[in-house]
């Protein structure tokens, strides 16, 4: 199995199931032009986020890690007319690019980009008494996966879905002696989720244009 084969399969999927979308393509182009790192979700993964949010009828979505707003657009498009998405971004430049992309996508009034350290923004949301979120997508700095997950638990309700991206790391997740703190952040997340009775969780491995990685999915259990 090779990267070229994975890329070809991604292209096949996109050709059949992802029609051309100038707004999404423009969001990627704007991110590239602004010098943002090319670490956005792949198009088929973006549509997976859309399908998951749409299938559960999500009205309120929280995203941790905005980058240029590509995944934000996918998620926000799944919202009903009265839905709301809040996305958290540390870097002001990334946030500026994301806001412009969301404006071009016609999603300004359904979305809010908050700038600052995500742990602080999550604490602020909790202090504000934010209405529970139906879906939380965590795709930010991996060493903080555990606090992000713990805040997600506080900010959701029974039946909510918590998703965490990049949890396989080219298979390095099984390396207890890895020198990469991002790997240890993922390993701590697995250990934390494994002992959390409030969720039912699994993870899937993925391959494609973004390489070999994976996604953790956790549903909040009934009280």
C-alpha cells in the first residue's frame, strides 16, 4: 500500500461523492496564500464531519482549532437556519483568514471565531453558561487533548458527539517511548477516555491524501 494509491482512492471518492465547490476550494486557496500550514482535514473527511452533524440534527457545534475555517465551513453547513457554531483559534492571523472564508461562504451570522488559548476560551464558555453543544470537534494542539476533552464533557449533553482528530499519528500512538509530545498527548487522551464512564467511544484508522492517521469518536451517555 502506497501514498500514491491512497491519493488515487481519495480522488476517486471525491470524483463520485464530492461535487466541485468553489467556496471550499477558495477557502483552501486563501489559507495557502496566507501561509497557513496545510493541515486542514481532507475533503472527504470534511464531508464526513458534515454527514455526522447532519445525521444527528446538530443545532450547536463547537470546534477547537479553526485554522483557515475549512472544517468550520463543512460543519456550519450542516446546521439548521437557527443553528450556531463557535470555533476557537489561538493564532490571530489564522482567525482572520477563517473569518474571511466564512464570510465568503455566507456563514457569518451562524458562526463565531474566538481568538485565544483554547483552554481559556472553553473555560469562558462554561462560565457564560453556554447552552450545551450537540457536537464538538477537537483538532488543535495534541498535548492539550485531555483538557480539551474534559471541557467538552462539561459543555455537552447526553447524546452529544465528541470527535478528536489525528489520534493515530502514522501509527506512533502505540510507541510509549516516542520523543514526540504530540504522540503522548494522544496516548493520554486514549487513557483518559478509556476510564471515563460518561462516554462510549471508539476510534478508526484512516489513510488518504493526509497520510495515515485516525479519528476518535465518543458519544455522551444518558445520565
